[in-house]
C-alpha cells in the first residue's frame, strides 16, 4: 500500500530523502574507486567506503514504511561498479526506482513495475553516443570526388539530445557546411556525427563546437560552418515556461571565420528552402 498523502507526510518525505542520500553516497563511492586506480592511498579508500556503507545501513534501519522498495540484489554484494567504474544494470534500475519515489509515485504499482528496466534500456539508446567514436565515422573519405572544392552543405539534420543541466530533451536541426580540400565524406556520415554527439548529455554550445572540431580535425577543410537550432524542453516545461523558443548556435572556422560574405552565403543556403 502506498501512503496516503495526508498520513505522516514528514515521515514519507524523510524516507525518500534518505533514498536520495543513498544514491548520492553510492555514486560518490564509485568516484572514490576511480581515484583508487589513479593511486589513492588504499587504507583511506577502504575507510571511506566502509563509512559510507554504515551510513547506508543507518538509512535502511528505520524504514518499515511499505512504500520502500526491497533492497536491490546488488546491495548484498560488492557491486560490479566497484570493479569496473560503471554501475550494474540492477543498480541503474534501483536508481530509477529511487527517482520514481522522489517524484512522489510508487514504483511497485502495476504501471510502474517494469519502468526501471525500460528506462535503463532506453538510456542505452538515447545515450548511446558515449560508446561511439565520431572520428572513426569520418575516417572513410571518398577520394574520387577530390577535385570538388566548392561548398558542401548538409542542412536540416534532425537530432534529439538531453541538456546536461536537467537531463531533459532538447531537439532541433543541425546544418553543416564545409569547403573540402582532401575529399568529401558521405552525407549520411555527417548526420551520424551529429547523432553521436546528440546522444550524450550536452549543452547546445558544446555540441555545436564538437561537430565543428571533429570535421575540422579529420577532413581538414578550408572552412567549416555549423549551425544548430533547437528547442529546449527544460525552458518550455519549467523555469520561464516559454514554448516554441528556438536557440541558435553557430561555429565558423577557416574560410567562414572572418569572411562575412561566406557566412551570409552559408546562412542563405540554410534558409533558402526551395
Ligand atoms: Zn536544461
């Protein structure tokens, strides 16, 4: 049974805050493990970890409330995360259950029972960019069109990303132009470069620069222009609550950097949707 909203609201709130503390402490212990590899003193490391386990145990003891989910199996043993630096699937699912309780819902009700597993699976896709190497995507240059040196423009590349501040989606279109020197890449490769960076926690500014950086470093073009226009749901849903506001970021390098005519040419080609 889930606690009624009016029954002991304080107790419920404290229990949830403790859950959030557990999650925070666990993630802290992962970070400590990472520092161990970089030569942190082992005794201090062990002391810190066992102190955290004690804190966790203290948090669990006064929790007879029925809405507290059972301890994940991973809490009974040394988590893989300690060995690998990355939490196990069980730990990730437990974290989702914690957030569901934090939001005020009951992770054990029928509609939410499989949600942690679904969220963790979805994360594999929407944050799949961490496992992808954008440099490798551009490695194959089509030499046969090497004689072509005028502008190459790929516009309206759709993307879906998540802002790193709120983990809320932002989405929109990316436009990329460059003047080739040593060759051009398949147009779909540029779309995949955008995708690789979009499927990470991002700021729009960083993503725009990363796209320009990787194209610049691999293709060595005479100039590159990247424009990203996006709507941020964290602005639409919370805070100022303005829907339909589009944020535009640009990066101009090489031939585009100091030549206003080149920038105008790029912007005209992007806007000229004939
Ligand atoms: Zn945000």
